[in-house]
């Protein structure tokens, strides 16, 4: 798989170190609360698993699957729920865990939905943010890394369902998605 990667952007050690820091920050902010941590599937699943182990407070987890990209590297702008939450968000303090915020449309959709469902508070923790192609202005409370306008894979992020199991974030070679 490494042969399909043009460049490793964020290696395993750097990723894990930053997640340590985010865990400390989130623990401080949610002390004494019982937040509901929402993982946006499938891309955020590895990040979620590592992050929650570093949050030292009582918490609950839930999962939601949203479709936005399909197999191409461009957003369709159309967002739809593939799997909804199991728990009620009413009066809960919510932390949304995302893999990457690109156009921001997915996140804007989720935040809107949780607002309509009367969450008490909504914060966002994203591993990556790609500011170059932002369409919807969304507030992110915890950001792992800013990335350039390149298609990245690994550590949960896929191309056509592949590369999610890489332990690092890499830039995919153009010839992989141009063929
Ligand atoms: P947005 O709605 O912000 O444009 O896109 C959000 C979703 O698009 C992310 O959760 C992710 O699944 C996908 N996405 C955006 N940029 C990238 C990228 O560079 N690589 C991969 N693998 N997925 C991306």
C-alpha cells in the first residue's frame, strides 16, 4: 500500500502526540459532565478509538454514518444519513468527532440536526481541517492538524474504501484516482 502514497504528511508518532494533547484539553473542558461523544463513521473511527482513551472523564459514545463522497475525491454537496444515532441527544453535551472538515457541508448538516434535536451544547473535534475548499463556515473547537488542499488517506480516511488501515496520514498518488 505504501507504494500508492506520494508522501507521508503526518506520521504515527506525531499523530499520537497530538491526540495526547487533545485528550488533555477535552478532559479539562468536560470535567464533571457526562458528554456524549459522537463518532462520524467511517472515517473518524480510528481517531475516536484513540481519542476516547485519553479523555479522563465519564463519557458515553454513539456512532452516526453520513454519506458525502462516494468513491470520488470531490464532495457532491449532498449529505444523507446512512446510520442514525441510537441515543437521544436532548439536553446532552455533545462532542462530534470528525476525520476531516473540507467544504464543511457534512459538519454543518450534523450540527443543524443536533440543534434541532435540542442538544444542550455542541462542540466539534476534528483530526484534520482543509481550509482551502471551505463552503460552510463551521466552528471547530479542537483541531488536530491543518492540511493542504490534497487528497489525503490513512488513519481512517479512505479512497474507494481502501487505505483506512494505514497508521499515518498520507497524500495519495494522483495516478491512483485518475485511472
Ligand atoms: P466536507 O463535507 O467537509 O466537504 O467533507 C467531509 C467528508 O469528506 C469527510 O468526513 C471525509 O469523509 C471526506 N473528505 C474530505 N476531504 C477528504 C480527503 O482529503 N481525503 C479523504 N479520504 N476524505 C476526504
